[in-house]
C-alpha cells in the first residue's frame, strides 16, 4: 500500500512545468485515489536513471517490483510494450535516449498531521512483535522491556557491535517519529540513533533521511528519565521499524514509543 504519484509526461520533454499528480494508494490490484495536487517538476528523457529494466505483465506488477526494491524511488511503465523501468532519483548513472517510457510513477510524501503513539507503551504492540540484536544477559533486559515509561529497559549484550531493536508493525503503517527514554535505574541512555525500516516484509531495509536526502542521525537523550521526541522530516510507510543506537552514555539503556498514524 505504498503511496504513489502518477506523473503524466506530455510529449518528449517536460521541463519545470505544472504537472497534475494523482496520489494513489495501491490496495491489491486497484489504486484508490486519495487526493490531487499541482506540483512543478523538472523532467527530461535525458534525466532517466534506470537501475533495472524488464518486461512485466502489468503496471501493478511493475509497481510491486519497485516497492520491493530498495534502490527504486519511482518507475515507468509502457502499456503497449509492457516495458517496466525501475529508477533511482539519487543515482549517478543516467540512461540517455530512452523512448516510449509511457507513464512514470514517483513516490510522494506521506502525511500524518497528528502523530500519535503506535502501541509500545499501552501494549497494543505485543511482546512477540519486538525483537533485538541481543539482550544484556539471560533473564535481563529483553527487547520487549523497551516500552516507554516501564520500570525496566532493553540493553544489548556488552559485546554487541551492531545493536538494534525492531518492531514488527504487522501491516503497512505511517510512521512519523519516535520518543526515546533511558534506563529507569542506572545512567545508561542513548544519545544518538538512526532509524531503518522496511516498506514490505520482503523488502530491504532503508534508512529514514533528513530534508537533504541523507541518512538521518537523531539526537536522543541527555539523561535517563525525560523522554525525547524526534519527528521525521517526512513520514514513512513501514511494516517494520528498527532503531539503531550509535552513541550512548555508559551503555545502551532504551525505552521508546513509535509515533505515527495507523491505517484505519
């Protein structure tokens, strides 16, 4: 159910013109139109950056392939030849002289005007949905202890060189940020962290980015008690979310809540 914007190309070249975007959400085989907006786009056939090309049986299959490919930011589908182009707007490789690209689809921003807790603190997210790279020792500091305001916390094994904690959201959910908190009984807390997510259970993990498209590093806690909330520059649609601590005080002690808008 990834949000897509349908961008129609008029003629062979469209440069910084007003183009009608149809934001749609893919539900099964039929897109459901959510909204319409006008946007100024600079699009040229000389600017296509193709990461893969194939012949697909349908536009929906082309869309599904793009959604399952981490490097694909948008795709083009030509219904006559059934040609499917997976493209990456950030790629340095430019494929020139492309013709008959048909209709191109580009991901658009996901809006969540009022992010709310997704269920760590109130147990809407079950223990079975929470996993981690490790826990501090047998019987202590398990992943499901990492609930905001609980009187215990998650801590990974002291020798864990790549610590992470992950929530399986079970379905595609709009995620807008996170609130983090340190350990309730010692001075361990996370000072910096990154957030990775999966768009679908079978897709590769990608990182939440900042406004410039770079991997975002979030500033976490400065003490063990007070929760600190970070909202993403743009919400993401995810089936799982992974927090990766990169800097900490003492050692990693983490309690947290995910924020967003559940798909009603």
